C-alpha cells in the first residue's frame, strides 16, 4: 500500500522537476519555492540546460545520478567539468542533474553536517503527514575543505560509496537535537535555537515539500502510506535547504543518535498503521477519519 505518487519527490531529478512545476502554478510564491532546495537542473531538459549554461560560472556544482544511495553517484565538479556538463547538456547521454553546491554549511566542530528527518505519511486520502521531532544530524569525519572534491569531504552520509567511513567515531558524528544545541550554545546560539527556531524552519520546509507532493496527486483515488527520510542542511547564514528525499531511509539503530531517533519514531508509526487498519475494518466512511 505504498504511495503510488511519491516518486516525483524521491527521485532527485523528478523532485527538481516537481518543484519547478509547482512554482509555475504559484508564481506569487516564487521566492519561497526557490529557497526550498539549491538550484537544480535536469541534464536532459532543454529548458533547464539553457538556465544551467547561463548560471554555470556563478558558483560550484555537484552532479547527482538518479536512484543511487549512500552517496554513490554524487560528485563535486571542478569548474572545467561543470562547463563540460553545460556544453553537453541536453544530449541523449546526459543523466541525472546538477545542483548548486552549498559552499557555506554551518559547521559543527569544523565538520560539514546535515539533518535526517523522518516524515511519516499514514494516509493519502486525506493526505496527512507527521514529522518526528527527534531527528539526527550526520557529520563528515574530516574537517570541511571547500576546495576538496573527495567524497569523504563532500557528502555527510554515514556510508560513503556504500561503506562505513573508515576510522570514524559515529558517537561523535551522528548527533541528536540536544547534542546539537549544546554545541551551538558554546558558539553563542540562543539556548532554544534548536527547539524553537530550527523546529519552525523544518516545519516550514516540510510543509512546502508536502504541497509539492500534493500538487502531483490530483487524480489520486486510493489510499496508501509512506515513511520517508528527508535530508536538510543548514548554512552559516541560517538558511535551511532541502537536499533530497529518501524512499528507503536507513533504520539501523546502532550509529550514535540514530538509535534514539529510530526508537522514538517506530512505535508511533506502527501504532498509527494499526489504528488505520482497525478503522478500515470498522466500515466507517473515510470522511470520518
């Protein structure tokens, strides 16, 4: 009973296309939508190619292949490589997308980090979603170096190219909300930054993501459920960016604060699904859900 329309947000290039279509139908919200995720261009889309060719010299770019996991298929491009992608953009052999590389991530102890947030959609008719307040942050195990194209430095995944980081201490690299707040407080952040300000930013981005998803489901007739892993990154100017949405988020509970996040979320998900099964068996109309 998984959602039949979730692919437009879980496939990297389709998420970029879905956000673009949503923006085209809500032009008064263009600024808000443009700040949902870094500028992304699909390499087989002629319109995207024109924009990418115009923007290629304005920053750093990362190439992402579709349907890959654990950072496989993710590569930071040199300026020469980016220009090569721009020149060949639109060719039959072009695959995936290029996305503007965020040069100013908010560093934790000098390391680049992102957030993994569990997003649970128990029902699509009506479309309902819950995010777990107990997320976890994943950090690279090397000091961030903007000029490095080494995948160990570029990505924050606990696994790089499908393998755990060699020599990494995940109790220091996979952090929960309270740990993140304690570190930020040491650098002058308000004591309620994570619980209040960051939580509001996360809710705003997830709400917009759900609007994008709902816009792809105009003809939905059946119900379904989904558990997604949403990755976001906070930059030094305190902007929160959506990086990608994972349809099969890792559920191993042994890596640092991920255990707390998984153990908090799973009973709620299972309990909600059982409640929905009981509701379906009761014969009551869906409108009363």
